[in-house]
């Protein structure tokens, strides 16, 4: 799940010269090479830890295991990398150490624009490491850096179906540049990783080097385009990291208390109040393979704000989870449709953690009293358990209404049995308990490999809610083919009329749905394009009782990527929507029941983001129910040097119907400056015409790995006395200044 800010062509993955540093070239390092073709790396136990300064000049690196001979995935599959890379591996009782020398024939053209933690670095020269500590062949820990030493980390689920960049790890990295390229040094504490309790570790492992100006991706263990769309994350085909003997995760207990202090002034009545709170999290290594997270009065004030959008569909908007407590182990709790990257967001999720701690419409926070989460592995089993309790809340919502939520307990149990190298079977149980409200959901799911490129997956679940019985189940199955040139995904889903999942994200109930995604991928050897996609998608949703169609969509697409980071896209939609009840597309504007068939179009472009100035845009227009619409979105950014980002997004949506018309304008601006990789600031401003103005200033100073000082100022101004659930604006109007300090022990 990505942000709803235009970073490239909408619903399509596309996948600055930094100031040179006067650092002497790294001392040449010699080490015994690995056996050719075996791709087995055996880190050396270091006698003394290296100084993590990015220079690779400590003598201990000369004893490290050395990996080289990187091969390209793109643009010339299987050919040696045009810019050599050497990786060095070692470890001790505290850390895994990774050093890398990234040679470059034109070092002045190495791109490094990002400096703040978790920045978007898809257009920088980078080094990326993925570690599969349980040899699951599916999931891994991802660590990425650039020549400026940025820290970007993520959790990879099911070989790239989800890459969760909102997860934060504790690790250290430093990089330097010189006349021969750039170097980096990484230290990953054992406490950051989860791995089996064994005398010697045997992990999946791979390293990727990305040269931005050439759009070249090369790997220590070569990846193949035949692996399909998620080829860089084909964890089942990674090399091995072996010989890590006697490593332990360290202390069983890690404590992260926080102190929050601040004040706020509510816009509704002008009252001013102060806020002081203590809370914290405790992490306990129950066993080497099981981790318990306990939380008390969890606070999310530093969490990135949601971004507004105009919803013109029949489905509710989906906003991603960004709260840290819910992110670690989130991939284990996943239960729902297989994501499809080149398709509108129509997936169902039976567990969606944003339903906890937020009001049903998502606009206001419900304070968390506390809870516990258990995640990990036991032999071939993945295990996850979650139980949280929220406070009772009775207060104005700031938009002329009230928030009335009882104290509620949420519980989730998840287990998966790994079968063979790449298949699994799992069960899920969900419970929500509050005064006058009880909801239960239970189900099972599977994901089976039928060959190198073909998979079958699906799920079945049943709900239990007082007053709802019969037709209270849902089920889905799919067939999925992913290869170098062809990608097919066919899905059949049914949802009963009384299926009720209050902890999930379910688009519609009482329907049966057919979905087909057909993609032809070309890799031209000549001409201006390096890749082209031709797509035909089909959706058909019908009422389960009457078999009458509700929605039918035919969608064709053509997307092309140039040899730099630029791209263009064209889409056409032939859509049929049948309404049996009025559809409120905007507050006070109802589309009457009836059958509506309409055609609309989309074009988009993205410039070469390896330049200091980047831009993107999209235009959509055509028929819309009994009228028509037009939407334009423009995006521009400026990255003059590493650590500085200025960007602006402008969106205009015009809808003209027989029942009425409206125009929505949204502006989103951001100015970010990072003094160092551990001290960053960000000013974020969002304006929606006639509705809302929101300003937020964040300062994040990482005092030491895992310990932070946050300063957050937020000002929300509302110009309306209602809340429109189809075009939401989040947060209670007023001003707020908070200071929060977190220490990790």
C-alpha cells in the first residue's frame, strides 16, 4: 500500500548529483572468493568490530568474506554488471557487519538525494540487502542505503506481494564517496532480527546494486526476468548465508518508555488544555523464535498524516497502516486477496489493523489503553496473536457531531503451516467485544505452488454477529501466473449478505465477483523504451440472490518506460454500474437508482527523476453516471542535494451530473530538510477548497539507535460543520504542540 500522492503514473509502478566528498579511496581488501556458481556466503567472525564510518579502512575488513561478480537483471539480463561491486561480510557477538565497495567509472554522476530515514530512494544509486532468517523462501528483512548513508528498511512478504516500508529497524549505516565510487558500512544488531534457536544459522541472502543513471540492477545471486513482476524479491531463489555460529538475540527484554508533553487549543470552543502522558512498549524474547510486544497507552502523535483524495468510486477509500506498533509482524497477520499491482484497489482484507484505535469513519483517534502482541515461528509454523483494549470516548468530533465509542477489546489469532518450499495453509480468528457490540470471524486460507510460475490461493471465512445469521460467510480462490512476458491473475469471490467483519476491509457484501488480469510484458532490445506493458482487466460483480449485475468494468492499458526513469501511460475504461439505492457521491448530491454505462480515459506521464527537478501528471476524463467528469493531477519536486526535498501536488476534480455539480481542489506541499541521517525536519501543508487546511511540522532527532526526540506542531482548520465520509479530512480542528521523547533500553 502506497501513499496517495502522485510519485509517478497512478496505479502503476515505475520503478541529482550529490555533493562529492573528499574522502581518500578505500584501502584494497583481499579475501578468499566464494566457490563460483554456488552462491554460499560464510561471514567471518571478527576479532574486533570495525568502526562504522563508511570508509572500509579498518584492518578487520581484510579478513572478511568477499562477494563479487554481480550479474544484471536489467537492462542486460545475465551480463556482468557494468560497475563492479564488492561486498564484505563479518560478525561478532553483537552484530552482523556488511561492507560494500561500489565502484563507479563516473563517480560524479552517482545520485544521492535522500538523507532522512525511510526516504523514497527509488531514483538514487543504492545498495540493498534482503535476509530471510527462517529460510521460508517467502519473507525477509530489507535494508537499503545510498552514498549519503540513508537508512531505509522494510519487511518483505510473500516474495514481494507486500513490501512494508513503514517498519523501522535498529541498525547503523555510514557511507562515503571518493574518486572511485562510493563505500558503505552496515551494522545490524542481532536484536533487530528474528531467527531460529540453532548452533549455526543458515539464512537466505542476496544483495542488489542499483545504478540510477543506467537503470541497472545487478545481484550477487543473479535474478531472472522469468521470475516475473516481483523478480527482485524472489526470495526462494536467493543465495545462502551460512556459518553464523553461536549468535544470540541478546537481552530477552527491551524497554522503550516515552514521555509526552504539550498543549492544544480546540477550534470548536476555543478551550486550551495541556497534555502530559507516560507510556511505553516492552519487547520480550519469549523464546528465540517468539517475540512478545506489550504496549501501554500507545501514542502515535509522530505518525505521518493521511493524505486527502476525492473518491469517485462506490468503494470506501483505503488508507494504509502507518502506526509503528501494528507494523512489526504485520505480514504474518495478512489474510485476504492476493494483491494485484496493476489493478484498481478492489481487494478484500479480513484483518485490517486500522479498524483498531480509530473511529469507524477513520477521522478521529480512539486512545489505546494497552495490549500485547505475540509473533514468531515454531518449527514449520508461523504464529501471531494480538489483543488490545481501547478507551471509552465521548466527545465532540470537531465537525458538529460527536464521537461515542465504548471501551472495546480486539483480539486476533493467526497461524500458518509452511508446506514444502513455497506453499502454506493457515487459520485466522478475530474477535471484537464491546458493550452492545460483539463480532467474531474465523477462517482458513491457502497458497499453493503449482509450478515455477503458477500458484493457487484463496480463503474461506465465516462471521458471527448477534442479529445476523445465515449467508454469513465469504470465500475466494485464484489462479496466478507470473513469468518474464506474461502475467495472468484470475479471481472468483463470494460474500454473503450477512457476512460482517468489523475488523476487516470488505468492499461489498451479498455479491459474487469475477476478476481477470491479463498482462503482456515486452523488453525491447532496440528503440526508446526499455519495457512496455499491455493490459486487459475485467471485473464483474453481481448480486448473489438475483444474479443481477452491479458492476462490470473492461479496462485496457498501455504503459511504456524509457531507458531513464521516465514513463507514459494510457488507459481506457468501459464501465457499467447498476444502482438499486441512491449513491451519495458527495454530501447532499445523490445519484438516483438506475443502470449507467459510461466510458472514460486516463493518460499519465513521469519525467526522469534522476534529475534535480522531477515532475509527473495525469489526466482523466469521460462519462460519469448520467453526466461527465474531469480530473487533473500535477506533481513536481526539487532535490538540489542530498537531504533537501521540496514537492507540491495539485489536484482538481470536476463532476457535472443531472443532479448537480461540484469542483474539488486539493493542494499538498512538503518541504523536508535533513541535517544528518539522524536529524530531520518536515513541513507538510494540505489544503482542500471550502473544506480544510492542515499544517504539520515534524522534527525527528534520533539520539541513538531506537531512541528519539520528536517535536510535532499541527494546525487543523475546518470550514464546514459536517464530516463527509466519502472525502474525509482527518483530525480534530484546532492547534496542537507536542514534544515526545522515547528511550530504548
